[in-house]
């Protein structure tokens, strides 16, 4: 009997090994195992190979686990029947249920969940050997299961189209919590994933805010206009502001001025101007970033479907979508957003929704409107009055100022759970 009890103990340990291995291998981090394999870890390579054949892996573990559990239960029943007679069946059922549940299921799986990566690396060689040894049986069972699925009309080979890897990555980013530095990383990673979905029209400098020069102006005025501008590239127009005929770079202008011995009348500004590059406002940021790299240019004019000038987009604008504002000594530091102690923010109507979402990790929609004022007009379906309040998408919007028909200042109050989430990182 002692020998039988020793075998039962060994089988319970083996059952716990199978249970913990299943949990560890399925809960381990694929990205981490991939990196470890690239670094030369052979056990990580085994884990990755096992994950590639998940059906066979699960089949082998379940087969081994059921074999040892059933054998242990049969042996325990035999021993207890010999000791207590027929009532030993009840004793064996109750006793083995508790032993298997506690020592072969809950304990090993709990440990495996807490130490999934470490345990996966430890058990991978033994499980790999088990999968190979049980391959004939598991392949037969697998074929049988596929046949049963076909009988009930289930396409076993159909891909899981609902499983979006980008959404999985976004979910992993959202779970990446921590201190202020972690919040910044999370915002940047989200912005990288958004590049393919955001058109240049959403981040461009609108035509109303462009600094352009009339190419017909006297040379002295053109030079003064370039010197007074905070930008190094300035669009040149002829006849009307929408008719952009060239882009002058401040460095090219100063170089030409030096070569002309500082005599403005001796040079033609159009000879040193670069040809304008026009792009559609629907161009995704990711495509435009690649185009900037391919053409080795940093500046493009944005037009709508009718060819009308809408604004300007630069390489810096796209980079700021990823890392946030990049201010230099010539940039204006006023962003039109003032945070208040009660968790609300006072924003100018022209502030873009994307900037607010990125800065405060909000989820305001930007499909129908690009700015805060535009969102209010879209949702309210009317031009609001000063003092009116609206509640859209869980946020409260209080109209503070209005100039003619334009909303110029709004206080935005986020839901309490949004404020708590941001404070908690």
C-alpha cells in the first residue's frame, strides 16, 4: 500500500506540473520571448516553437494531465475500497477531488500566473519532449476533433477576423501604467499608431494663419518680410494669396544677398525660390512622413479636392504629433490651454481636439470636427450663447466668450473617472 500511495503522490506532482505548465506557457509574454530568442536564449526559442503549435501543445498537456489524474484516482479508489469496502469509492472521490483541486490545479496555476515568464522558460524543454512523445495520439485526437467540427458545420480553419492585432497593441499600451514618464511614453506610442489614420488636414497650419509674401513686392520689403517672419520657409504668391508660385528659404535669400554684394536690386527672388509641393489634405500622416523622407523635403502646401489652398504641413508638424510640441526660440509658446485646479481646462475655440486628447488623455471624437469650437457647433446644431453649457460624450462645455459667430473661449470639464485615470497614470 505504501508503494501505491507513493505512486499517487508522484502522479499528483506530475498533474501539478502539467497544470502549471499549461498556464505558464499560455500566459507568458510573446514579445519578451521573441526578444529573448533574438538574444540567444534557447529555452525562449522552445517556448516560441511550442506557441506556434498551440493545438498540439494543449492536446499533449491535457492528455498527460488527464492520464495522471485518472490513474491517481483509480489507484486511490482501489486502496480505499480494500480498506473500507464499497464506501471507499465515496472516500476516494472526495479525497482525490480535494487533493487534485488544491495541489494539482489551484496551487500550481496560481504560481504560474504570478511567474509566467520564468516558469515557461523552466518547463519548456520537458513539455517539448512530452509533445513529441505524445504526438501520434494528439494528432489522432486533433483529426477526430476537426471531423466532429465539420459534422456540425463549424469551419475549423477559418481565421479569427475579429482579432485585430493593432487593437491588441493599443490595449497593451493602455495597460502600460506608471509615473509621469510612463504617461508620456503611452501618449507617444498611441500617436505612432494613429499616423496612418490621421490626414494632414487635421494638423496643418490653416491658410488664415500662414505667413506669405507677395512676390511682386520690392526686394527691400521681401527681405524685411523674411527677417520679420519666425519661419525659415515662406510661401510666395502672385496676383492672389492662393496662387502660390514658390517657396523661399531664408538661408537661400541671405546667400543670394551676399553674392549680390548686398544690393537687393541685383537679384530675382524667383530664381532662388523652390517650386511649391502640393499635396491633398486627405493624405495620411504616415504616407506624408515617408514622402518627406523620400523627397528630402520638410515643407508642403495642402490643397482640397478642388485644388484650393488650405494650409501648410511640415515635417516638424508630423513629428510633434508623436512627441508633442517642439518649441524653439522663435516659436510662440501660447497654446491656448489653461488648466484649472478643479480639473477643468479653459481652451480657445481654435485649439484642436487631437491636441487636447494627446495632452490630457481624453477620448473626444475628432472625426466630425477638428477644433473644440467645431465640435460644439456640430453637437449643439446651433451657434451657442455666452453662458450656455452643454454636455457631450461625458464632458461639460461652458461657453465663456464668443466673437460674432465664432466661439473663442470654452471651459471643458472632463468626467471624474477621466481625471482620476490621468492622476493615477
